[in-house]
C-alpha cells in the first residue's frame, strides 16, 4: 500500500535532470518521492535554507562588483539591497532570528575578515563572463536509455597559488566540528561541482578539487540581545577548507550517481518508493519527513498536505533555464 500518489517520472525533453539537492534525497527513496515527486517540504526547515539563499545573493553581488578586492563602503548598500530584495520576495517567519539585520551583520563581519582575496576569479572561456554563480546543465550519462543531465550552479571558479579550484563554495551551518568537516569531504554534490568545473573550463585546465567556505550561523543568546543588541558573529564563524578530488574520485562519483538514478527508475517502474529506516534519524536529528513516515499509512497523505508542510518549488529545471542564458 502506497498512501502517496506518484506522479509521472519527471523528464524534460526526454532527459532526466539531477542536481545536488535532489541527490541528497536519494539516501532514502521515500524522501525522494515525497520531496522531489510529491513536491512537499517541511515548512519549519525553510527558514535555514532561505537564510542561506539570502546570504548567497549578497556574496554574488560582492564577487561581481568587487572581484577579489576588499569591499569598499560604496558597495555595502548594493550588497545589502540584494539580500533585502530576496527576503522581500521570500520572507522569513516573523519570529525567526535569521532576519535582514542578522544577514547584514554576517556579511559585514565576513567582508571585514575576508578583504583582498588570495585568488583570481576565472573567466568562462565561452561567454567571457566571470565565473560567478555560473549555472550549468551538462550530460552525465545514460540510464535505461534516458539521457541524464547534471545541473547546478557554481558559486565561484578561482585560481590560487595552489592551482584552480571549484569554489570557494559558500556553506552555512549551525555548527562546525569534525563531523561537519567529514560531511563536506564526502559531499557528493561537491564532487559533482568539481566534475562540472572541468567540463566548463575544458581538458587543458586541471581542477584540483573544491574549497568549502563555511559560515556558522549562531542564534543570539539573551546576553547578546540585551548587552549589544546585535547578532553574535565573529571571525570564529568562518572556515575555509580545500578538498582535493582525484580523477578516480570523479569516476566513482559518476558511477555512484548513475547507479542511484537507476534505483530511482526501478522504484518508479514499480510505483513504490521504500523507506530507508536507518536514515529516519541522523546525526543532526530526525528526517524532515519523520512525522509523516511514523504515522499510520492511512493518515500520511492528509498530514503531508497539511500546514506543517508546504509546496516545494525548487526544481533543477530552473537551473537549466538559467544555464541557457550563460
């Protein structure tokens, strides 16, 4: 018995689109079904993702206006306005601490900490544009006679003294630590970005791997609110880590990804996406669909369509449409 209707396999012009956010859901076929096919997501989880997107708008404007130079005071309003425009279109819950003022403070401290950057932003060899927030949709392979496109957006492609890297790729998190660093090391999306960077730059350019630009977002304590009336942000909230990716790492990533997609096609052909119970509770807590999957099956669909969940408007197709303009 499957309590959730399964839509038609999403193909675009006969191709299957996969991106990093979708790839993360493949750890549990049921999670993939509910979020990617039934297109519902936990409403409470939106605030963190939305705040990360807010900061990304600021970083994009910083990189496009300033390149690798320090941000001067003339550009601060433009960076802040880009974040405000995003929040106006995608408002945060009123009670959430991750608001516009918090975004401005994170960006202010970040820009003061990272001034003149030790890298050069590379140029797209086809469009001659700086490789900032570069959308892509690239053929990855074929599964069940169906072309697969790997889609995404590269925050930056840069050249350092150590060579060419995908990134720094901005990653917001609520805590640093060994587990976070290991999760970044095994992040399949970052391997995919490294592969995509090699496709964009061509075989003559060696891409070493990727650089994670970690930004920790901490909730204010009462002391922070009453003593200083500003969010708690300092240099300990920033961390950059390079991860080397070998040719064999890339080949294994491709094989793994295509095999996972084949599993999705198999589940779809049976009209049943099984629940992977070991992933119901992870190192950061329960899965977003925990309260759905632990209900009796007859009640799950109504709960999924209730107010605790909302429509998931994210789609790799948006990235493909953006990629056609690059």
